[in-house]
C-alpha cells in the first residue's frame, strides 16, 4: 500500500492491464478497436466495466440514455459528487485509448483510493457516456448533450445509423436502457482525462496537457442532387455531376480553412455516393463537412462562407444542393479553478506540463454547461488518433491518471 500524501500514485500496471483487457472486446482489423456505440461489443464492454466497478465497491446507476454512473460514496451526505469519466465507444477503426483511458483511469482513481484507505467528503462517480463518437449516430457527444439539456431525449432516440436503425431501438436491444431521468444528477465538478489526439504534447516533450479550452465545431451535412447516367456514354456536356460538385466543395472547404489560419481546421470524413456503382454518375451525394476553431467568430464565419459558396458551385453544374447542421458546439472555456487544480497536481507530482486547447470534442464540453468542468491530457504517439494504430505508453497513461487522482482528492476533499 502506497503512503498517503503528496507522492500518491495510481497503480500503473493495473491501469494498463485494464486497458488491454477492454481492448480485447470489439477488436478492430489492425490492432485497434471497433466497439461502436450500442453494438453487441459496446454491451460487452459495459458489462466488463460494470464487473470491475462491482469489485471496487461502486454502486451503478444508468439513465435513459444508457449513461453509466458508478458511485463511490462520500462521507458528507450533503456533498454533490465529483464526476470523472469519458467514453467506452470507439470509431469503426478506432484506437484502444480514445475515451477508454478516461473511463478506466477514473476507475483506477477509485481503486487507488481503496488501496490507500482514503475516504472523501464528496462522492466520486466514474462515468461512461453513451455515443461520444457520433460515428454511428450523429451528433457526437449526444448523451452528455441530453444530460446538459442541449438535446431532447426524443431527438436522441430518433437518430438513425446508416442502416436506418434508431438510437432508441438499439439502446433497448443491447439491454442498457436505464431508468434514471437524464440530467437529474447534479455535479460538484467534472474531470475528463483523455489522450491529446494531436501532436503538440509529444513534440513539446510534455507529460501533461492542462486543458484550458476546447475548440468549437460545426458538422454540415450536404445533400447534392445530380442525374444518374452512364459514365461511358454520357457526353461531358450532358452530365449533371453531383460527384464533381462534391469535389469542388471539398476543395473550397480546404481553402476556407487555410484562409482562417492559425487555429482553424476543415475537412470531409464521410461521403455516400448513390448508387455507388463504378459506371454510374451519382444521382445523389451526401457528405459531412467538419469545421472547427477555438475562435467563435472564425468558426461561424467559416460556416457562413461554406454555406454561401456551396450553392454557387452546385448551380454552375446544374446540381441541387441542400445543407443541414447535424452537429455543433461553441468553443468552451473550462473552469479556471479546476484548471488551476490540475496544473498544481502536475507540479506537485513533478510532471512536465503545458496549457493546451482540445482539438477534439469531448463530453466535458457539455458537462461544462451544467458544472465546473475541465480536462487532463496525455501525449499520443505521432499525434495519431481515430486510427487503429493510435498509441500511448504505460508511463504516459499513468502520469495523467496520477494527476487525475490528485485533482479528484483536492476537489472531493479527504474525510477527517
Ligand atoms: C469526437 O470524437 C470528435 O470528433 O471530436
Ligand atoms: Mn474521445
Ligand atoms: Mn474519438
């Protein structure tokens, strides 16, 4: 048992072993994971997490979005809980750490407190948010969004995956429809520990990212209407080519993002051609533009420009164009007191650190609407994420979890 005090550390081996055990569920095709939300693999991952939480003495609550809340009791009956967590769902070709690290490091904090015999005044709740990724059902972070009152439950239940299955039906089917009212819980504070998913910390040789902000996002779903026609026999002048319009819009998005440097990104990650046959010009193209910036004016300016220029591009080709915003959050400023707590924890532990802005979206962005919230980051190799080759070291994982442990103890208070 480690001594109680400034040098408290989590059990790095136990955290790593749990990460590796979780990664066995929903294996990918290239060493990572495909544990998409509300699949059988998601259900299995949840059950494993539940088993570990049972063993650690936590009490489970599940809400009607399937969010899992695992509570370690505090000593003060009036004190609101300190929440820690992230997500266990992955991209279709996801890594082993995106989200999973934050959930299992939360569990490791509790396991370490158990080992150390430390009781806290505030309860601690380790959380697994449903569908953070938004890969199967857009938007991302939909369940924490309902929790924060940004989306309605009905809106979330109606989200459809590419096969037409709804979020509500799939949540029931996998057996994780809980009975708690979403958002009824109140938080004293929320901490989310996550891999950076970008190259900055590794390049700067820092162990810890003290996350001060998260950049905002728009997901714009375009539907372009052309005319299905033979790719061989239709003369160039007679084509109503929705695919070509998509290509020109993609180029335009790149230009808009480049003209908003520094601090803006834009790209397209998902495209559906219909009928998607080699020798048929597409009659319909649906694709999602993802634009982000920490600067609200830039973010909204990019959206306005893309929405203004896309119809002009399409018109010149005779292609129909409609657009719908399917995901959005404004740039977030995390709670300065909690940010300072994280920085002090890193300093006390002797870990190198720097302030950082999150490039990815996180459930912390919605939690910040209803409670003081912040994040902790660790580096990832080559900044690679949303890729099965995503990688971190055991030491990096443990350093952030140590910081989480100290920040949670500071915020939850040690019982007298
Ligand atoms: C969520 O994973 C995002 O796209 O940032
Ligand atoms: Mn994530
Ligand atoms: Mn992700």
